[in-house]
């Protein structure tokens, strides 16, 4: 396919530097092309990464694009940069650009088939990328999984804080409910354990019941949400913020006082079922359902309630029911994320679902952008990544991240990609 | 009976901290209609500033071989620390809240939260992880009245807290500045048209709130001398709940609810195991708010809420 580069004006074109020209030539690459490029890059890293790392005097393959390494040992900056250039930037750019012709044709072909098939193809590629990338180290694997869990959590809180426009502080509480409910289910049925004794079912059956455990976790969180919602949706305003804050403290304190589930020491020994495919599938389904929810009539009603509740009521929106459903829906997904989290870190304590986690979740959703699925993904991925990357700085990390967030809030008060639809057709479409 | 009275005294002391911090939340809320989530950490910083001032004053007195009486030292510490912390409050307002006055209120809450985190970790970065002890400014004297034990510090804490609250009440109801603040809390969009600048009133609110938090911090340091950069989190959030319980924007309500929260917590710990304290305290608050959604003295705000 002949690709035409739109030329705005000659003078601008003449003054365009090296980078803008590269940017313009890469603008023709569709999502499919990028995925294939990244796949090539991670395969290259998988095959020659170790050798290249040795050649560049790097201790091992840099886990997160060399950033952590550079912060620890600044002298390795040239090597790390070269590694990232050789392994990631060059192959991705080259493959994506050179394959742009046929990937565009493929993207056109995929536009003709049903959208779910096209999405599945892209998701399959994305999964392949993640799978190969996380082969390198367990650390990467865990980072990738925790990021995907964070995406789910951020999306779920965006339904409430972004789409509904209330300020909910109880998400750590919902996550705790989900984590504990699903853990109780799996430990009770499938695991020989000091809290509940012998397993009732053989452990080999377990992974098939993992979705049920997650749904139980989500349902527990949704029930908790009902406790918050009934008193707080009688009035409008900041009421939910306080009730949900109190609820978070209540959940934490209640779990600390229930000795059969470990009390303040927490609950450990969950089976390691949050594997990469499971978490990936969970995240994909979560994005799909939440995106459908916010684009449905219900989602539109939710936006109407946020913008003007009285007007929405006049337009026959059942505001109370809408808010309740949305709140429980958001809590459900927080619970599911909690279930994944519990089966990934495999030890949950009530202390970890506190103010600290609330601050992190709020940072993610407000950084990425309110009222936007893309924004949630961007926020969760970037804050988690920044947080991992800055780990060598120890406590200065918690000065830099808030600073970034304050700047984002001052210059883009609703977040980076706020109020934008997640248009899957446009994202996956060909760039003609 | 003696046991009961003993706990009443403890609850009064514990409640004074909540009340003093809750006042700051309540004042900012009444003017700007937003939650100042930095306030707990301003309280923490105020305590550290008080610690620094007190240590410096003690060192100065020793160096010049004055025999400064304890009460004078305390008064000086409180006044200087209140002044310094109010500057911090103004800076927080200028940096974190003023640029976001037109933004959704939740964004301002986020900047507040983030400034709070920066204060915590900034403190940790500057002073290190070692714990400091608040200098014992006045000698502890224990009185025994019919089996009820109380120290002069407890009386002092409750007394100073009440004094500050009365002073605040007088300021708000008797002075022109207080009148401007009350007007602003009535409608912060129209009152600026009458010649009262929000850019004066808002920093002033932050300054007064922070000063009260600093006073609360010094009193707290007298009762519980071990300082910790994260001490403001739990106390701050609990006082925030108290401020809401009192009725958003109501000074009297915030003070009363602060004391009430102190009473609930102390008496729960008296009857139940102390681990149930938070659980029962918050459940009671949840119940109260279910039946009185606007708190004790709040009224339904008609102002258009932005997000």
C-alpha cells in the first residue's frame, strides 16, 4: 500500500529535525505493526540478551530497560542506553516501519472480520510479548503481574471517582475483602493449611475453581459496597468520601480482630494461581466489561448523574439505583483485583490495605485521567513503573512521585488522558 | 467511679488533640469546600517544629545560664511554633491549592495528599530514621483527688486546647477578619465581589488551621514524647472524620466531635479489648452519619459541587 506522508507546509518540513521526521515516518504503523515489532525485540532479547549484556559489561540483562541499574550505578549509563537502543528501540522501529506495508494490509483485512476476532489476534500478540519478556526473570514476571492487577484496580476506582464523580476512599477496603474472601475459599477447599486444616478437594482441581474464588472475592467486595452505598447515597456531595473512609478503617480493624483468618498477622500460603495467563485474561476481561459498562446506557446515566443529578433525575434516570449499581460494580472489580493480588503475593495482612495503598491507587487514577479507560491503563502502568524504577532511590522515591503528581494535577487537573473514549476500532485500525 | 472519672480525664486529653486538628479541616472546608488532606502532616511538621523550637530554647537558656520557668518556655514554644507552622500552611495553600482553585475539587485533594506524603518522606530524608523525644518542658506533678490520678500536664493540655478554641471562636465571631471568613464560607464565589479577596482569606484560613495543628502537636508531644514522621496520618484522618461528624464547616461542631471521638475511643478501650477500638469507633460514626448526614451542626450546602 502506498503510504502518503501528509506534508503540512514546506517551511515546517525543511526545519523539521531528525526526530520529527522519524516520528512522521512511524505514524503509518498500525497497532499490529507495533506489536510485531515489540515481539521481535523481546525475542531478540531472549535469544542474545545475555551475550549482549556481557559484551556491554552489564551484570545481567537489565530488568526494567536499565533504568533501575542506572540509578544504582550511574557509570553504566552508556552501556544500558546502548543495550536499550540495540535490543528495543532499533528493532522495534525497524520492524514496525518495514512491516508497515503488510501490517496495514492485515489491519484492513482484520477490519472486515468481526471485531472480537481482531481483538483476540491483538491480545494474543500482546500476550506473546509479555510471555517472552517475562521469561527473563521472576522479578519482571512479578512486576508485570502486579501492574496488570493495578490496571484492574485503577479501572474499578475510575468507575466511581471518574465516571460517577464521587470521591471514594474505600478501595483498599474492597480489595482487602476480595483478597480475604477468595483466600478463605481457596485455602478452605484446596490447601492443607494451619488455619483451616486439611483440604476438602484435591489441589489439582484448584485452578479450575480460581475464577469462582475471584467471583466470590468480588461478590464480598460488592456486598461491602452495599454497606457503604445505603447510607451514603441519600445525600449528594462529599458524603461518600467520609463514609467510605470510615468503611476502610472498619474493614481493616475488623480483619485484625478476626482470629480465624489470621488477625493482624495476616493470612498466608495461598496457592500460586495468579499466573501470567490468568492475570492477563483477568485484566482483558476487566477492561472489556468495564469499557462496555461505561459506554452502555447505564454508563451514560452515570455521567448524567455526575454532571447534574437533578437534571438526570428529570430525564428519568433512576439516580439512586444507578449510583448503587455503579458503586457495587466498581467494588466488585476491586475485589477481583484483590483476589488476584492475594494469589500473587501469597500473603495478605490487613496492614497492607491501608492509607498507603489508598494514596497509591488515587495517584494512579488521577495521574492517568478521570472518566477514561485508556487513562486508567496509562495511570496504573506509569505509576507502577515509576515506582519500580525509582526503587533504588529508596525514600526519595516518595518525594519524586508526589512531585510528579502535583505537577500533573496543576497542569492537567483531570489527569493525562481524561474524558476520552476507549475506541478499540480506532486503536486497532489501519493507518492509511 | 474513680475509674470512670480517670477515663473521663484521659478522654478529654485525647479528645483535645482530635478537636484541635479537626478545627483546621473544618475551617478549610468551610471556606474552600475542599478537604485539606495535608493537614495531618502539617500537624506532624508542627510537632517537629515545636520540638526544634523547644530544644533550641532549652539550649539557649542553658547557654546563657538563665533559669527560664517552664511555663514561659512552653508559651514561647507554642507561640513560635504556631507562627512557623502557619507559614507552612500558607505555603501549602499557595503551592498545592491555589493553582487548582478552578480545577475539580478532587484534584486539589490529591495535591494535598501528595504534599502530605512529601512532608512525611522529606522529614524522613532530612532527619533520618532515628526517633526524637520531645523535651520535657515542665515537671510532671501528679495529683490524687479521691483516687483519681491526674497530672498537671493533662490539665494543661485540656486547658490550652480549650483556650485556643475559645480564642478562635472569638476571632471568628468578633473581628472583621472573622466576619470576612464567615462570609466567605457562605459563598466563596460572590463574596469576592464585595471586596474581600479569597487570596487573603484562604491563606489566612490555612495559617490559622496550621497554627492550631502546631499547638495540638506540641501538646501531643508533651503527652506522648516519641516523635515519628508518620504520626500525622492516623491522627489526621481520624480528626478529619471528626470534622465531618461535627458538621462540615462548623467550628463548634468540629471541637465537640473531636472530644466525642476521644470519648468513644477511650471508653471503647475501657469496655472491650483495645484492638476493637477503631472498629467500634468507626461503626458508631457510620451510624451517626447514617441518621444525621450533615453531622451535628452542619447544614446542607447548596453550592454547586464541582466533580
